[in-house]
């Protein structure tokens, strides 16, 4: 293997007067060898291997001074003085053969294309002006990337104080610590050669209910800044770290010392919801049906509480800093299948969890709303009301009558000697002695946002005591929010709509043999209803969020089922949208009755059914499935598909907490439609399926295509 020839460095420019002044800037990443390729994938991509050295404007384009056309090249009188560059991108541009594909959203190539001709001009002022323009473009390209300058710029943009401290007895000369401070926040970021080594956050003015969670916060912030496998210092972005730092900065900015520590206010809600979660968990442990259903493991019980009761509160989890309420999880009925030696937890699938992120926001003069209260006593120690226990308890154990409390208001003392605050507006609520209530409210962000019918969206707003402002334009329909109309396509919201998608559905036959069938899915919306996107809400009491969870799960499940059926697997294409085809029928009567099969429990049978779906599929004919969607007042799905020699016709109703009720069907005999069987027949591995089991199977698989194939292969 040939040894690379060492390149000769440009001669020193000391003692010479440059033809044009060039701006001196710092050099986070500069190259020791001016003409060596600097590639993110090469062995020299690590900043530890890059030494600081001068670079001139000629080598910026990979040219020697003599070949660039600059007067005084090769160390002549007209050579430019040595200078550094302010970003990794600028340093990398000083090397030939650099691969710019690693820098996304960088639009400086066009400007650099003219640099060679610009540097060859005799007009020194024009050359300097153009060169500074190019450097500015390079600096803009490097914004938002992890570096010393980027971290400091980000913190200052959020109103936080920054101070660099040199390493005391550190291991390297380049090791420094960025100290970021607010009124109730302190953050230390150890950086060496623009590589983040550690992150430590603390809250000096906060109580233990805040401090006990800082270890998890440190871990998330470090993951946001550290290089992950496949990442380069040139491409590592600050996006995730910026979002989490903003969460901390907003609470710090709105806090008022003494008297209002918003970190404690948010942590107080967590303490209350965590007590409720632990109480729910104990109730589920004592439920004998959980043991009979085989869901007695701790992970299964936690998931049951999360998706059927009052949610699971989290503090600094799922990549988010702050408080969240996880209330729904995709495929939560199916136990995760892990390979041997795989320690990955079920919670690692962050994208399948629906949550509410809780923070604070300022209250504007235009919106009077109850202010925040700093307390961890939002719920009594007994959790459930004692009088409801005396009356026999609640008929629905998943929604007991909770004993909510009303903490006292948090009062801010006036900072003025006469008991008044000159900075407060005339509408600021004050007490007799000049003290005032905080101009801050609790705020809930729905992640992901929830699509709701307009009437239900208004009811959710009324639940938190908010009167929405009048709409500037007509709202979109519920189906258009779930499945946006393609740009340029004419669509009248008041007219019926048809959505079609061809896809391949993988499934397994009763014997476990894997197969696949091409499906043509057609959805008809004959009565469109208007809808709204629920993305953010103020609230004054955590009970308001808890009360809306069953409804949120109802429409989260509906959205999941529809998207699984009418969006392709990779989410790379949107379903086609047209008006109904004349003469198209989607509800054909069935002639004759199908016989039920003796099966084990529905959950166990479906898990065995789904377990064989990853094998190589076999080609089959196309199956047409028609669905009529009714979004309000109760979400319903009228599903029609070929079944034996006729057609299956099933009407499903999606209830609170995502429970599916079979309204009508023609799969089973009429006697089976109303019979629930004796207690012994409903248990064990040898029992018949009943109509409501069809709804249970859809709850498990959450996919109409798989659900149809399950019925076709099991109900013979």
C-alpha cells in the first residue's frame, strides 16, 4: 500500500502586510494539512486528531497561493495573512475533496463557486467584501450544530447567562466547561475539542421533589449532545438539546424568587399523579381477571394502568425533559417478543406512545385564566372518596370517584415599599396588601396532537374552562385532518369522500403458515363532520387532564386503526381521495351462516397468529374491504369484506378507552349474537367465539386488514 506523500505547508506570512484585511475568528476545527481530504467518514474525522494551524484564503478553495491568481502568491507581498474559520464547515472547506453531502441545509456551494474568480481580481476591497460574505454563509451553515460556539449561542438566545471555565487539572489543554445559569437553574457542559463529554444540571433553589430527578435529566441531555453511531461532528445537530433546554429555560424565566418556583410546581403535580398511578397499580394487581388473562407480569400491569385507568406519569423520560402523562400505547395488548439477550425495554418504542407534556406558560392580558399553584396535595391520601365506598363503590372500577383537593393559591409578595408593583398592569390580580397572583398558568401539550370532531373539541375546551376564540376561517373536516387532501385536488368538505389504498397484508393461517394477500381498502365518508386538531391547552387542575383521558384514547385508537388500513406501511404515500364511484356498493347481504370454530382465548390465539406473520409471504388474490366511517356522535366503522361464498357485514363502535363494541354482525348464528355463554364456557382454551370477541380481536391487532384475514381464516 503506497504511503501518502506529505504536502508542503504554505510559507509563513509573518512580517508581511496583507493586500486586504481579513477578519480574525476562532478555529474550532482547522486542518493541519491544507490539502488533505477532510471527510466525515475518514480516519481524521475526530476533532481530537485535528490540530490548529493557520489557513489562508487561497487554500480555502484547495488552491495554492501561486495558482489562485492572487498578487504576491507563494509568500509574495500580496499574500493574505493567516486566518482561522468560525465553524467546522469553514475548516472543512479548506481541504480538497471534501464531501459536502454530510452537511444538510447548507446553501453555500453556489456562493463559493465564484470565489476563485473573485480572489483573482485586483480590487482588494471587493475581494475582502466577497470573502467576508462567504465566511458569513459558512457561519450560518454551521448554526444549530454541536460546538462550543453553538452551545453558547443557543444558551444566550434563551436568555441564560454563560461562562467558560478552563479545566482545573484536566486531562487535555482543550477541555473546558460551559456554565449556563438562570435564576433557579445551573447547567454545566464539559467540552473537549468541541465534543461534549458530560452534562450536569441542578436546581439550587428547589426542594427534593425536583432534585431527585436530575440524574435522568443529565442522561437525556448528554444523549442529545453526544455523538451517536454514524454521526459526525460536522452533522451533529442541537435540535433535541435545544427543545429540552427551552423547557428548562421557560420555567426558569417565569419563576419568581422568592415565592414561585415552577420546577416545584410541575414536580408537585408529578407527585400527585404518581401516587394515583401507584394506587391504580395496586388495584389492578388485586384484580383476579388480570391473572386469568395471563397479564400478571409487572410490565403488563403497568401498560394496563397506562391505557385503561389514569395514565402513567413520567419525569424526564422518552427523550423529553419535564413532566408527561403517558395514556396510550400502540399494540399494548400484545406482549413484546424479544430475542435472546435483548435487554431493550418495551418503553424504547417512543413513537408508539401518546402522552401529554405538562409545563407552564405566561398568561396574557387578553386571556384571564386561573394561575399556577405550587403544591403536591392535589389529591387526598385516601385517593378515592370515602362516601363512594360506603355506597358500594363506582360501577366502573377504571373510573373511580377520586377525592381531588383544591390547594391554596400561591401569592407573590410585592417588591415595592408601598405594597404596589409598578411593573404590573392594571388588570393584574392583587391582594389588599399589594401582593399578587402569578401571571403564569399550567400548560398541556398533546404529543402527538389529537384529531377530534369539532363538537368534542369544544367540550374538551369547556372542561378546562376555556372559551375558544372565533375561527377566522372554516375548520377542516375530521377525515381531512386524518387524511389531508392532496394539493391541487378539488374537494368540497360538504360532499361525501372516498379514500382508497392498495396494500399487501401479511398474516398467518390457522396452522401457522405465513401468507400475504393483496388488499384493496376503500373508505367512504357519507356524512362529513368538521374537526379540529387538539395540540395545546391551558389547565388549572390535574383532574381536568385525567378526566379527558378515556376520550383521548377513544380517538387515538380510531386514528391508529384508520391509518393502519389507509396509509401505506412506510408512510411514504398518502391514500388517493375521490368522490364515491357511481354504482359502488359497500354493504351486501350474506346468504347463509358461518359456523364458529373451537378456539383458545382470543388474545392467545391472535398472538400465535401474529407470531408467524414474519415469514416469507405467498402470493394470493386481491381482497376488497369497504369501510364506512362515522366520526360523531359516536365513532363507528361499518366493515364489509368477502367471507366464504358471501359477504361479511360488521358494525363496530369505538368506545372510551379504545374499547370496541360489536353493534351488529352476520358472522355468527343469531342465537350466538345474544348468548354470552355460561361462566365455564367463557374461560379456558376450549371455547367458542362470540360476537364481542370480534371487537376484542380488533383491539389486539389494531389493523382492519389483519382483522379481516383473521376472521376469514378462523371463523369457518
